[in-house]
């Protein structure tokens, strides 16, 4: 089983992190020794287990990002990224926007 390490950011939830990486809340909780209720905090490093973890399913746009830089970072075809997110104008993305990286 593949794993990656993720640093929790303000506003993150275990559910959102699991969805982001295609894992499950239960798997992440078990891998990190978390007991119910699952409390996480910014700056905490979590081990994210999963099958064939590669690029995350989603990406949160940061200041300075472009659609081209995001596609390059994750090895995606620009047209695929545009189509997945129904972006008509590749020049218009904004910080905080969530882009889908995989189907």
C-alpha cells in the first residue's frame, strides 16, 4: 500500500483530506493512531494511506497559479484539465478555487 505525508492546513477536515487523496477517514485515522472523535490541527503531519496514491483528485488554486502551471505540475494535458473543470477561459482562475484533477 502506498502512503504519502500531508500537512494539515487551517480549515481542513479529515473527511475533506480523505476525499482529496482518494482515501478514507477510517484508513487515515488508523494510520495515524487517531481515535474518535478525530481531532486534527493545522501543522499536524498525517500519513495518508491508499491504493496507488498518485496525484490528488483535487487541487486548491493558490496565488500565482495558472492552469498551465497546474497541468504541468501534475502531468496533465491542458485540454483535459480545462474539460474536467468546464473552464471556458484558461486565463480565469482564482485563489481558493477547487479544480478537479482526475475523473
